[in-house]
C-alpha cells in the first residue's frame, strides 16, 4: 500500500475520471487535471469563480465546473485545453448542474426548481423542462443513458415523465399515487422505476416505463417513513432504509418484503462478527528516543478487536423538537457483487452494519471509535473502505478488517474517499488536501488482468 | 293410687326414716279396720287387674304375697324403665346441650363468615370502584386518542390544503418568472457561449426531430419494454426449468435411496427365511416393502414438464409418500442403531461395575487386614489411645445404664409389694365373696332351699305365669275398652318405657360407686331390700367388673338377654312406669342403687371366671408380643391398664417375664461391655 504526496484541494472537489486516467482537483477557482499514474499535471484551467461543483463527462473528455453563486457553468475539454464553453443561467439562478449521460448535454436547474435547462453542446440548442420537483432525487437516468425519468408536479399532482435522452422527447407522462413524491430511481437494468413518497408517508411504488404501477409497498403509517432507497446492482433487491431504523428488502418478482434488517443498538446475535476499533494513545516518548522515534507524536494507534455479544453500540437519541431527526438508515449500499449490504444508521454513526444477502442476516458490525464520515464499496469486489475523520483508512473484506494509518502526515484527516474505477487506488481527502492511496494488486487480480 | 303412693313412699325412706315408715304403714291399717282395708285393697288391686286377694271374705295370704311380689316386680320394672328414660333424657339433654353448643359454634361461624363476606363485599366494592375508575380512565383515554387522531386527520387535511394552495401559488409564480426570464433571454439571446460546437459522442450527425422520429422513439420504448418483459420471462422460464429439473433429480435420488433400502431388506428377508425365523417380522417387513414399492414408484419424467397446476397434486402426493417412507426407514434404522449401541454401553458399564467392585473388595480386605494386624500385633499404648475417646463414652453410657437398672429394680420392688398387697386384698375379697355367694345362694333358691319352702307354700310357678300373662292381656283389653283415666298416659308411658328399655339397653347406667365400696365388708346399704333386709347387697356382675376396671362384654350380653327375659317375665310394666312418671322425682343415686340391686339374681360366677381366663390369655399374648419393650413401660401399662385386678398367677407370670427381660438385658449389657473391651 503506497500513498502519494499531498495535494491541495478545496471542498472535496476531487474526482477520478470515469475511464480512470485522470484525477481532477479544484483549488478555489483553479481546476487541475492530473494523470493518475504519474500524478503529473496535465491540464490546468482557471474558472471565473470558485468552483462549487465539478463533474466529469461520461467519456472523460470534458469537465463541467459549476459556480452556483454566479449562476454560470464552465465546460473544459481535456483534449483541447483551448476550447471553452460557458453556460449562463442568467437571472434565473443556478442550483444544480450535471451532465447528461451522453456527455454532450448539460442539465442545469434554475433556482426554486423553476426549470431544468438542457444545453446541447452539439448544436447550442436549449430545452426547458418545467414543473420539476427537485433536481437531486427526482431526476434519474437509466444506466444505459437512454432514458430520463423525472418527477414533476403538475397542477399539484405528482407525475413522472420519461424522456428520450437523445432527442429530449417526452415519451411518457403518468401520474403517481403519492402525496408528495420525493424521489425516484431507475432500476439498474432499466426495467422499472422506483418512486417513493415524502418521509411523512411511508409509501413506495414501482412503475414500469409505460406508467403501470407494479406494486405499492407500505410498511407502516403515520411515523416518518422512507429515508433512502438503493437498488442492488443486479436489480434483484430493493433496499429501503427508513426512519424506524430498519432496512426492508424487496424482491424483484413479487415486490414483497423478504427481509427486515433492524438496527438495534444492543446486538445479541451470536452469528454476527463484531469488529471494534480500539484506540491506544501512545505513551509520551522518552527524551533520548525523540529523534529515533518514527511514529508521529499526535497520532494514536488503533486496531480492531473481536467482541462477543451482547454488545452495546453507542447511539444518540435524536431531539424530538428538531426536524429531520438524526435517526434511521441514512446510508445503505450494496456491494458490487450483490453479496453484502452495508448500512449506517444515523443515530449510530460509529457503526457500519454489513448484512449478508445470501443468508439475509447480520454478518459483520464495524464499530468505530468515532463517527463514520464516509464509506464506499470497492467497485469490483466486496471490499468496503471507510474513514472517520482521523488519519486512518479502514478497510473491510469478508476475510478480515484492517485499519491503515496514512503515513504522510499526522494532520491529514481523512474526511472523504473515492475509489478509482479499477479499484486499484483510493482518493483520500481531508478538508483541504488530498492524496492517492495505491492498493496492492492481489495475485488473483493480476492473473485475471493478464 | 294410694297403693302407688305407698309404693313410691316406700322407696323414699332412708335408713334413718325407718321408724316413720313403719308408722305410716301402720297408720293405714289397724286391727279393726283390717277387713275394710282389705276390701279396699282388693278393690284397688282389681282395678289394676290383679286377682282378688280375698277368698270368701278372708284374706288369701298366698294371693296377697303373690300380688305383692308381682307389684314389687312391676314396680322395679317401672323404676328401671324410669331410670332408663331418665338416662335417655339425660342423654338427650346432653345431646341437646351439645347441639346447642354446636349451634352456637355454627352461629359464630356464620357470624365470622358474614363478617368475611362483608369484608369481601367491601373489597369487591373497592375493586369495582377501581375498575370503574380505570374504565373511566380508559374511556377518557380512548376518547382522547380518538380526538387526537381526528385532530391529526383534520390538521393533515388542512396542511394538505394549505400546501396545495402554496404550491399552486408557487406554480403560478414560477410560470410568471419563467415568462419573464424567457423575455429577457430573448433580449440577450442565448446563455451559452461556446467556442465551437462539439461532435456527437457517437460521431454521428444529429437528426432532425420530426414526428416520425418521435414515433420511432416511442416505438423503441415499447419495444424496449417488450424486450424487458421477454427477458424477465426468459429468466423466469430458466428458473422454472431449473426448479423442475431439480425436483426431478430429487425424486430420482429419493427413489434410489428407497430402492437401496428395499433391496437390503429383501436380502435380509431371504436370509431370515432361510433361517426360518419369526414370521411376524417377515409380514411386517413385507407390508413395509409394499408401502415402499408404492412410494418408490417414480412419477414419469414428462410429468415434470406438464403445467404445474395440473400435476401439482400428484407430484406432491408421491413425494410426500416417499419422504414418509424414507423417514420411517431412517427412524427404524436409528432405533436399531441406538439399541445396539445401548447394549454395548450397558455391557461396558456392567463390566466396569464388576471391576470396581473387585477393587473395592480388595481395598476392604486390605483395610481389614491392616486393622486386624494392628489389633493382634500391638495391643499396646497407641492403639489403646486410639480408642480412648470411645472408651470413655462407653463408660459413661454404662454408668447411665447401671443407674437406670437400679431405678428399674427399685420400681420393681415397689410394684411387687403393691401387687402382693393387691393379691392379698383380692384373695380376701374372693373369700368373702364366695362366702357371701354361698350365703346368698342359700337364700336365693326359694324353690330348693329349705328356708324358701317356708315362704313359698304353693310352688306352682307355671300357673302363676299363666295367670299373669292372662291378666296382662286382660289389662290391655281393659285399656282399649274402658278408657280408664290414666290410660292414654299409660299407653304413652308404656310405649316410651318399652322403647327406652328396648332401645337403650346398650346404654350403661352411671355408676357412682368406687371399686372398694363394692367390697362386701361395707355392703349393707339398702335396708329395704325386698329379698333380705339384713343380708348385704350383692353387687351385680357388670358393677363388679366395672369396679375392677375390666371389660364387661360377655356379661353385658348376658345382661341384655336377661333383661329381655325379665321383660317377658314381669308383664305389668306399664302400670309401674305410669306411677313412676307420676311421682317422677326419685333421685338418680337411688335409682342407681336400686338398679344395682336388681341385677343381683342374674349374677353368676361363671362369667367372671371365663373373663379372668380371657384376661390372662390377653396379658400372656401381650407379654409374648412385647418382650423387648421397655420394662418401665410395661409396668406402667400394667398399672394403668384396665387389667389392674388380674389374677395373681398372671401377675406372677408378668413378673417372671419382666425379670427374664431384665436378665436378658443384663446379659446383653455384659456382652456389650465385653465386646467393647
């Protein structure tokens, strides 16, 4: 495991290009494109203002930099550094900007969700999509990038419109049976759209592209409902995390719940393995050895220990007075091989629950010393990387769990991380710095590569 | 009536009042008024159904004596019945008292129950109140809940309405804003500044968007949907076929397993037949195998390719039967296996047990050997010291034992003396009794004795009985016919007397005398003994036995029979009883005395002797059955028991047995001490 040197970045705007060749970092208004292998600066662009969002086009040829304050976007070409493009949303304001999957269109959302403007970089044409509910969860492209599903609110009725991306033609518009639609998501195979209601109403609906409702799922009434929804990579499972600290797994044939994963702070099950991070503060180095002592003074040692049940996971009860209570499953993701589901309950931020999808039971609990800031699955295998805002990187795989100290600097606290598409390296970000961690290739992987 | 008065007054006299009585009696009749009185008496007697005592205006002495005797008898009967009734009355009184007591108890019980009931009621009321309050609470809570939910609903609808209004507003504003922006845009033209347009990512040129392309797009979408459906159907089909295949495979495996078992069983059967073993097993196995064959009939392969809803039942049935067969086989095998295993285990265990027993035996032998060897080899100081404590203990116990023995001996001496005294007393008593009996016997037999012959001048008892019975019948008739003034009462009294005499024959009359009072030396208590005023009163058998503290069983029976015969003998009971009822104030002690005297003629020595024999036998048995019992206990029992006055021989026997026991104990002690030494 090797680590690159540290580079400056701002606001976690660092991204690997989809093809894995480049890594882009933003430092205020400067956009730097580096080669992943050499980390040499390939391109350097200067934007009009501090970049607030940066996004690679799907073909890794263009970069979209959004400056919401100014209401403008700038597009840069990696191949042609002289090529410029500026998109000005004008007085409508800009709240969100993103690529269309074809990499030739930019979708910008005006403030107050007034409209989504589709800017074509091919023929400078502009299309408006109106009545958008919101641009983050209510806009979903199919994985093949051919269709766009968009949640709209027309005459106070929730609708879903299906667009053909190539021509931006509205193919289908159908009403949904929701009170206040708050999100939709295409299944990875693009066959169905999952639509869920506002958290005030636990309601989840599955629609086909032509607007037929396949099922309506309702776990309970009155209490706060769906918090987050995730499709499994094979579209066979739909995991629904809700405010009742449970994840419900729906199957793709009958659309019925096949399992409920409860996130209880008291683990009694003896089947689950519990890794607990134990930190040991280093003893003050003796005066003679200060020069020889290699480990940094301020860093703490940590290691994983096995705990035997019953185990009490520290949990914070949310304040009932405040809105958006910090409880319920707020993050959940399937491993790429569809074998595991990792979840984090917002009231138990220090623990990651990893559920086995083969046995439909709790498999592993990673109990960290501090709240988890970011967790990401390896894009190829069931390997989970997570960080907790300290100088360590934690990795879990079915064979075990390790914590790795980032050796570069004791003050580099990992707050966010991103996997390289090939899963060979990890992009680690602190609040203002980044580095790349190169993982050693496994023998098996090498063989496969050969 | 006067006659009755006389009779009753007769018994009112006490010893001191003898002179008065004589005076009273003499006042009734004087030499001058004798014929009048005789007439009067005759009349009176005839009223009571007696034959005339006068023959040819002359006093028939014999008749008078007879009549008097009969009257006396009747009177005695009456008294007896009276005492019986009195007893009954007392019994019933005591019963009544008991019942009263019970009643009071029951009343108390009722009161407590009532109290309990009240408390329970109060509790219940309390609980009811609580329930009521809880119910009210529940109701209020429910009401609250309902209200809240309705409130929530109304708020929800209100909220929705407001939201709708707001969103409408937002929409309107958005459209207006959009229009405004669009107007502006037109002024500023496009908001996109691009150096040069890009090529499409696929390198193709853009197409014109026409209706055709639109239609094409739609078509494409539907095609995609269709393709998706087809794909999913294919997936399902694949899954289905895989399932079917697996089902078939499972069946094949099942059949295979069952067939294996069957063949094994067949082999076994053949063997068993060859050995011509038990037929039952063959039968059972045959039945099982038939079942198996049924179970092992495999469903045709094609069946699995049929639509499932058609063949579902068949497949399920066949598979179920197979599973059942397999399970049975498995269980059978398991059982077999287990039993064999158990046998092996049991054998192992028994072997081990014998082994351990051997070891224990050896150890025991060794211990014995060593201890014995020590005793033999070294009777010296250390071994002695070893048993020092035990020795001292033993000495202590011995001393205690000797003390106890001494105490026993003392007690024995005292008791023997007491018994000797007793025996002497008894002997005296016996002698006296025999003397008395002799005397009495001589007096009692009027028919045979020379003295009686003087009194009973015409001894024709049979005639007298006949006449009595006749007169009794006549009397009865008279009662029914004439309705004499006391007749009703008489009848009732008669019935009562009969009833009590018949019913309470088992009831023992109270006895106030102590045993030593019965001793003949102080006998003359009843001066008005009709038989012999001078002779001492003879205690009845039952009295005697009771006084001696013996059981009075056989003699009781005898007494019963005797009383019954007595009843028959003396017929005019009802008259005397009637008189008795009229007077009715004879004291209990008197009646008791009378009764004790009445029993005299039935006393016979025989019962006493037999009883003594019985008691002796009993005591013998006791002595035999309890030779090992505590000597003091036996002594006490001897003293306390009812057989205080047992014969001397018995006492001797007891003493002997006791001394034997003590001897045996001594011997035992000696042996014990020697052993401990």
